[in-house]
C-alpha cells in the first residue's frame, strides 16, 4: 500500500502540464513531426530559431536531449513534452539551468555582456514574434529598434541611474541566482517567449505591454514598443493594462492652455518629452493634475530618461514636491508644469511659454541626474498618456462644477482681465 502511494506521488510530481497544456504542446509536436511521427532535431532547432536565433536554438536542442542515452537523432511527441515539463514548470534550479545555458553561461556563472545579449534576443522576440500577430498590441516595433539595447541595460541594473556606464562583470551562479529571484520582469519576459515558442500557457500577469487607446490614426509616437515595455513595468500594476492617448504637440499644437485642459482631471498620466537634441525623458504623475500654486501627488510619482540612456528615478522621501501645475495665478508663483525639486529649480519644468523648459542638475525629490544635458530646454515634441481605465465623474460631482471649472482657459482669461470668480468664496467646502 505504501509503495503504491509512493509511486503515485512520484508520478504526480512528473506531470508538469495541465491536460490542456499537454494537448497544446502535443499538437505543436505533431505539426513539427509531420507524417513521419518523429521530430528531427534540425526541425526542432529551426522552429526554436524563429523565436530566438540559431545559436540559442542549438543550445536549446542540446538541453532537450540532455541525459538521454543513446543520444537521439529525433524526438517523439511525448519525449518533447516530457523534456519541456521540468524546464518550463519545474524548480528554480531547473529554470536557472535553462536560462544560463541558453544565455551561454554555465554552473560557474555568466558575465553581464552575455546575459545582456540574451535579454536583447528575448525582448526582441517578445515584441516581434510573440506579439507579432497583434502588431505589438498597437505599438510600433520595427526589427531595427535601437532602444532595445538601452532598455535591456536598464532592466539588468539594480541602480537605474541614467548616464552610468555598463561595466562588464562576472556573475557567479549564486550572485546570478540572487539577481534572478529579485527581477520578476526578466523571468516573466523569458516565460512569455518560451511559452510562445512551445504553445505553453505561462502563469502570472501578462500586461508586459499595455493596450493603447484613443490614438489618432497617425501621429509621431515618441515611444518605441521596447520603451513602452520598460515604462509600463515601473508603473503600479493596476495601471499597466491600458494607456489612453490624451495629448501631443503633433495633434493638439503648441498651446499651454490646451495642454493643461487635456491633462487636468484625467487620472494618473505619463508625460514624455523630446528636446531639440533628441534626448527623451519625462515623468509619471500618480494622481490627476490639478491647477493650483502648490505641490501635489504621491510618492509613487517618478522621473525617467529614455534616450540616450534609460532609467527610472523613484521618490527618495526627502520631500513631497512631486507634481506642480499653475497657470496665471496673479504671477506670484511659477506658471507652468513641474515635477520634483523646488520652485525655480524643478527636476523637470515645462514653462507656460510653451516649448520652453528646464531640467535641474540634480533632483532631491527623485535623486535623478539631469534628464537632459541641456539645462534650458527647447522642446521638440511632447505627448501625454492617461493610464489605466478612464475615471468617471459622478453626476453629483459634475453638477457642482461651474462652467469655468470645466473650461480652465476661460478662467485664465478672466484672471488676466482682473475679474475674479465671485462664486469661489460662496461655495460650500467639499466634504472629505
């Protein structure tokens, strides 16, 4: 009785796939086998190369036949399924073995240049092949995307400081294991590519790339698919499923009042700037923008750079100067949009004289270096994305808003004429 129970436990441990997953992998195997019933190793290698490259495909095949004696020249469908099970659904050690082998490392470890090249391959595969049928969910992803390299460098660095040089170093097996455990973005991406290659459902969140919505039919999107992937990974999980286009200078023109009208009250947003030198950077606003001469926002806000270096700079806790938006407030306070730093020395500043701005040499709010080498900015392009599901105002709240509340441009014109909004002092204070 005990022996039978023990055999049953062993048998259950070896069943890595659900019945549906096993059937899906078998269907792929039978397709690769054709009429012969057996899958030749060159056929397996050719299929894997579509998702990786010939070098990694050759390593993958060697992993699949590892330990089999005599060394097979072909695989049956059940053999392929049984080989894939522990590699894709097995222990951490089995996952690490697959990653290190495919990257070109071994039990002694791997160097950063090798793992960088491997990450570039799987990120490129995810964008072009795994999501290829959906056109990268609406984001452009060309084969020559130059942003893949900087994004991969950022993913591989614990400290995402823009401007830091990428130093070659050797990871021991233990050091790589510690890094591997702390970087779910890497493991999720790898699982998506392996799953796509062998028709295996990968567990966990799949919002590595958000769905864009409200896009005009044609506009010069400032972000590559790789950059969207990187920025999306830095956002709170609840905001990673959908990005809604709300403003770009290409679509809406160069008016600060229109810019302000488009972003106020739209929930969390991502602001992307390109200066005249081609540097790309911006910031994440964790709450809706409000027009008021004081700082707002929460510690979830961050600044980022995309080109030529890529990195994200989170709140340090030094102060709460996260977000600032003011417009024609009797000119006693700075007029424009700022993130981080302090008045007159923001980490990122867009002046109400639209098209101009500045970046600080350093920003204590986010511990960020200068986002651009040009401290005084000449903006070439600007776009803003609202993140997550659209917030709906209740009828009651909408009723409490005046026409001037819904039209900040008209309100600003009254301020210029010296005519205050007489109803402001007569309203009831909102209840918390």
